C-alpha cells in the first residue's frame, strides 16, 4: 500500500466516522426533543396522579375509621350477647329452682 492509497483509505474512514457521528447526533437530538404539548400533557397527568393519590389516601382513612367503628360496634354487640346469655342462663336456673320448689310443695 503506497502513500496515496493510505491517505485515501484514511480519508474514507474519517468521512465514515464523521457520517456515523452526525447520524448519531441527529438521532439523539430527534428523540430528546420534547414539544410543549408533551410537557403540558405530562403536567396534567402528574396533577391527575396527585389528585388520585389524595383521593386514595382519603378513602383509606375513611375505611380505617369505618373499620374501627364496626369493630367497636361488634365488641359492644358481643358484650351485649354475653350479658344476655348470662341473664338467660340465670333465668333458666331460677326456673329450674322454681320447678323443683313447686314439685316439692306438691309432694308435701
């Protein structure tokens, strides 16, 4: 390979490198460019997301409060049921005692 061929080959390689670099720059610039409409849409979407998160947080708080109320109401109902069952048990015991008393009185 003589000097002229070496210079031509080097020039071709450098030109190809320049073309590849220019094409890469163009691609990066093309994909990186964002229009104002896209920015506005992103801002609107972020605002809607923020509102949705606030709504979700409010719903979670409401559900937690409601769950606490229902748990409290269930505990009260269970306590009332237990008291009613105790009262019923005592009433049955008294009824049995009264039956036994009546039976004894009949036999006397």
